[in-house]
């Protein structure tokens, strides 16, 4: 297993950790939002704190950090190609392609 594979694994694992923390925290907070008893709301907020402190905050830092390290460590043998257009150039609104066509083929 190469270093790039380890970084990719850490990136994916930290993303799962982050999303699991978000889901856990949001489920507990949704239950607290529905509750009308103040004591139960306090207990549920105390239950949601570890999700925030141990999963969401570190995950929100780890996912982009490992993503940048993973993407930055990649070497390509050729330059990246430009993105493809979703609309072909001859169907652009405004008729810009016709001006080019007249200039080229008249």
C-alpha cells in the first residue's frame, strides 16, 4: 500500500467519521427539539456534545486536509484537459457561432 493509498483511505475514513457525527448530532438535536421537558432537553444537549466535540469539529478539519494532501500528492504525466462544454458551441444563445462561421467560411 503506497502513501497515496494511505492518504486516500484516511480521507474517505474521515469523511465517514464526519458524516456519522453529523447524523448522530442531528438525530439527538431533533429529539431535543421535539421534547417539552426542560430536564430532558438538557440531557439530550449533553448527549449531543460528544458528537460535536469528537466527530464533527475534527472531521470538518480532517476531511479537507486529507483531501488536499491526497489531491496535491498526485502526479500527472500530461496536463489536465479543459472542462467540456455542456452546450455545444454551435447552439450557444446569442448567435456568436454564426459570426465565427461567416468570418471563417465566407
